[in-house]
C-alpha cells in the first residue's frame, strides 16, 4: 500500500483536473463579472488493491475498471467569443495586421514569424517582447480561429456560392 507524505493511504495512482480559464477557483476576485464557469475534466486512476476492491463496485469487475473520468462540459459563457484575457490587451492594429496575413494565405506560425521579422526591421530599440505588439503563438492561434469563424461563416459561404453561381450562369449562358 502506498502512503502519502502525511502517512495517509493513497487511493489513486493518478489524479489530474483541468478547469476552464474563467473559473474563480484559486483567484482573488472574479475577473469576468458574474461568470464563474464550472466546466472541467477530472481524471482519477484508482489503485486496484484488495482493500479498495471490497469497497469499490467498479474495481470488482473482471477486468477491473480503475479509471474514473468526470466531464462537466457546460460552460456558463460563450466559448466562441474571443476573450480579452486570452489576447492580453493586443492592439487593434496588430489584430488587423494578423487578419491581413491570414487573408493572404499565411498559416499561424508563418504570420507570427513575418510579424516578428517586420517588428525587428522597424526599430532596433523597440521591444518586441511586449505582448500588445508581438502576440504569442497561442494568441495568434486564437486570432486565426476568430478569423476563420468570421471568414467562413454561413453568410460568407452563401455569398461566395451565390457569386460563383452567377459567374457560371453568365459564363455558360
């Protein structure tokens, strides 16, 4: 039987919890108003010990089922909307510049590299480490996801399809 630091028996081999970034757990005060999101993924892997098998119905099965996964997937906020906390106070000019990169066909990594290169060309004294001017890869990915949702929305797709249909009607008729 394994024991923890305090001498108490450990009931599991592995335990990990992932919480939504908008949860108020272990934060001083809520940053998002009344939104305290309870979405989480909780994973336990229990130890199949004879003592625990007697008390746990899932460990009694042949073969035992030692893994418990709890998923609370209901968010109390809109998950499609970009949060300012994820973008870190990025300026609107930087957002528009990245949208232009994505419109020209660049991927997230190539857009970030190009933006970093252009920032270094502008000035040597300019600090490129500031997140409001040079976003991280994760922030650039959030911008790309937002660009993709707005660019490839149903309305935009219908407009493109209507334009293609009128082009073919004019060309073949």
